[in-house]
């Protein structure tokens, strides 16, 4: 069932329920009123007859019957009967005594003094009048023809009005539901035309006020983010293939060169060394790409251990110094750390080591003295690691981009690198719920600051 039909159906169901309730109340109240009013008329009649019979002794009963017939003309099939205490009929408003009143009813009247009841379709009013020369039991019965006709008419009116009202509600419900949902159908149509190649398309945001417009606005924002992610991915792939092509092309040309003529053994040695260097560069690059891809696609850390940050810093330092023994990395601690407190964080030791190694490597790589100063501090909630160098620095206008994959500042082009290290660092720090910042001045040096939550309060 479509939403439009469901809304129309529910709406009609509710309205029909309300209409039926009101109609029932009106019908029942009208019927009650009619019954009461008719009983009152019968009572009046019964009391008049009693008065005539007990107070006007000389009144001829035939005359009373004639009066009865004249005055009761409006009541249909009406009878007034008076019984003595032995249930003998003393007076009847009709000639033939075709109606028999059950003795039980007469007994009930004597007991209860006044009885209002039904005998088949007829309403019956019973009155016990003990005040005259002899106790009389008066029974007035009649069929409320005009009342019943009015009731039938009311019933017909109610049924037809209900049918008409419900039909109208269903029709209007379908119409209004369709009208209210039209913007959604429009959005639906627009969405169905969007695919990976048309992410620049946007939905019509209408009046920008109602819920549907809000949906369109949110959807457009999602489209914007998707478009950005797709573009980033496209740039990433083109950068990655470009970076891989350069060492591969160098590798190929060296191989071709060595195949052209037979060469002396020492030249082959030289070429093979170059080939090994190029292969190392390719392995480096693919490793970095792999790490970046893995950290980017991981929404949450898989491995979470307590990691002693000072130990990891020394491990990263040793690893870097093994590869580049001429680098210098000085590590200093704040008072708190120096007093024996280990700065602890929760997370992945391998990733943290890789992040710190990148920062140390950059600091040494981009400074003439190839020296980095590492400072560790902690407070109750956070650990801070800053890596400072006195190297080439970064121009202020290029600072915001240095964490983007493959971005390299202009003054760094003469140094080896692919522009992936810092984007990996940033992602690793984010996975540990921390943040990374940089301050730098060209020709003066840079300081990278990593802040991580300490272990007990770290939330993953
Ligand atoms: P790579 O060093 O391989 O180029 P990174 O992602 O590690 O890639 O760094 C991105 C860029 O940020 C570098 O190319 C360089 O321009 C700048 N940068 C990073 N660290 C430093 C630093 N310590 N001093 C100066 N520039 C730096």
C-alpha cells in the first residue's frame, strides 16, 4: 500500500469513527427522548381517566370512551384499561377487549405504583390509584407511530449522511495526501536520476522551510560530501599512479639500457644497485599507500592496548636511527614524566610508532642539522608529544594543506618524499581520539604537536 493511500485510509478511518460515534449518540438520545415523551403522554391519559372515574361519578362510561377516542386520536392503536383489585376490567377505551394484559404486569403495577414498560412494539404505562372508592389499576398502551416514523427518518438521514461523509473523507484524504506527498514524489524522481557520474546534481530545496525541504537540504549535503569523497578518491588514485609510474619508468629505462649492449661487470653492479634503490622506493610508496588506505577505511581501532608512550617514542627513534645513523633525536620529559610517571594511552602501538617515526623523520629530513627535539608532557587527561626542528619550515599559506594526501610544500620538493606521511599521521591520531597541530616559520623551523587522551579516560 502506498503512503498516500495509507494516510488517506487512516485519516478516513478516524473521521468515520468520530462520525459514527456522534451519529450513535444523536440516535440514542433522540430515541430516549421520544420514549420518555410518549410515556409522559400515556401517563397524562391514564391520570385523566382515573380522575374521571373517581371524581366525576355521574360520568357515563360510554361518554368517557368517546372522549378517550377523541383525545387519543393522535396516539396509534391506543388503549386505556382500568382494572379492579380482582383484575376485572372496569373500563376499556376500546369496544372489543382484544388486548389482554398479563396478570403479572397488573401485579407489578400494584406493587410499584407506576410502571413504564414495553409490550411488543407498544409502550405501556401502568398506574395504581388506591385513593378512590375502590383501588384502580390503570393501564395505558399505544404505539408511537409518528415517533417511530421520525426515528426511521432520522436513521435514514444518519446512514446516508454517514455514507456521504465517509466517501467525501476518503476522496479528500486521497487528494490531500497526494498533494502533501507530491514534493516527495518530485524528490524521488530527481534522486533516481543521480548516479556516481552525476554527483554534482542537487535536489530542488523548495521553500527551505518544511520537512520535505529539510530532507532535500540534508540530501544535498550528503551529495556534497559524497562528491567531495569521490573527488578525493579520484585525485588520490591519479596521484598514486603518478608516483608509482616515476620509479617504475626509471626502473624500465635502466633495464633497457643494460640490455642494449653487453657491459662490464662493475656497470652491471651499478645498475643493479640503482634498480634496488628504485624497488625500495616503490615498496616504500606502496607500503605508505596501504597504511593510509587501511587507516582511512577503519572507522574504529581494531587493536586497543595500554601503550606506554615514552617506550614507543624510543622505539621509533631507534628504528629511525638504524636507517639513518647520522640523524639526531633528543628526547626530553616534563617534570611529571621524569618523576617516573609513564604517559599511558590506549591504542595500537604499531600505528603510534609509525606516526611518531614519520614526524621524527620529517624533522630530521627537512633541517640542515638533521636534528629533532622531542618533548613529552602529560596532565590528568592528555599526553602531549611535540617534535621541533630548526629546518626549512612551511609557508603560512601552505600550512593548511600539508595534511592532505600527496601534498608537498614548494620548499620540500628537493627532498625525497611522496606527501603521504602527514596524512597517515593525522588519521592515526584521529583514530586515537587525539589531534595534531603544527606551528612553523619558513627558514626557522617547525613544531608538530600531538595530543592524545590518557589511558583511563580514553574512550574508544
Ligand atoms: P613527505 O615528507 O614525504 O613529502 P609528508 O606528508 O610527511 O610527506 O609531509 C607533507 C609536506 O609537509 C612535506 O612535503 C613538507 O612540505 C611539509 N613538511 C612536513 N614536515 C615538515 C617539517 N618538519 N619541516 C618542513 N616541512 C615539513
